[in-house]
C-alpha cells in the first residue's frame, strides 16, 4: 500500500515533467518559426529597398518600390494578418503570417521622420523618402502552449538608387 502511494507520487512527478518539457518544446518551436520567417522577410525587404530607384506610398501599410524597372509592392493585409510581397501583377508572396501590429516608418535624407497619415503626407513622403523601416509583431498559438510573440524592428534601409536632395 505504501509502495503504491509512493509510486503514484513518482509517476505524477514524471508526468508533470514530461508535459512541461513538451510544452516548452512547442513554445520554442513557435519562437523559432517566427524568428526564421521574420528574418527571411527582412532579408528580402532589405534587398529590394536598397536597390529601389523609386518609392510610391499607396497607404501607411502599403508601399511600392521600383526595383530594376519592376514594381515590387510590400503591404500588410490587416484582415488576414499577413505581410505580403508582390512583384508586378503576380501572385502575392506571404512573408510573415499572424501579424498583430504593423507599421512603416519613412525618413528623409536628413533622417527626419515623415508622417504617413493623410493622402497629402503620403504624396510628400513619395517624393522625400530616402530611408525606410518596418516594425511588426507576430504571434503563434497552439492548444497546449501559451501565446508566443515576436516583435521585429528592422534597421533603417537606405534607398541607395533613389535621387533625393535635402
């Protein structure tokens, strides 16, 4: 009887440890997936931004870059919570999924922040943007693990081929 009671306590401890390790592994996998997805998206975004010769602000979450005479759009779809890249009129490529917050920041050649709230500000930003930055937060959920989130803030990417004067 005493051996059975001790065995049940030991079994409960082993099961608790097993479940804890499983949940931790799932949470680490969520972070790993988000980090890899975000890193790849920023690499693609950085390459296009650095090569862009022109920029057009369609909204504060949608920008079109001209890269080697081809338009490349980067936009955030808030309904589906996905950050996309589209080359020309082709099929959009999902870069980051489960995005809960998203923001572009535009900067002039002098490094001053350009507002992107109104149509007039977007037109001004189209002419004056020399540096571009993106920030977003992505989350992952699983049934057995608490929500994992990843906040991403890119460097300021300089549009090297865009002619802007101070």
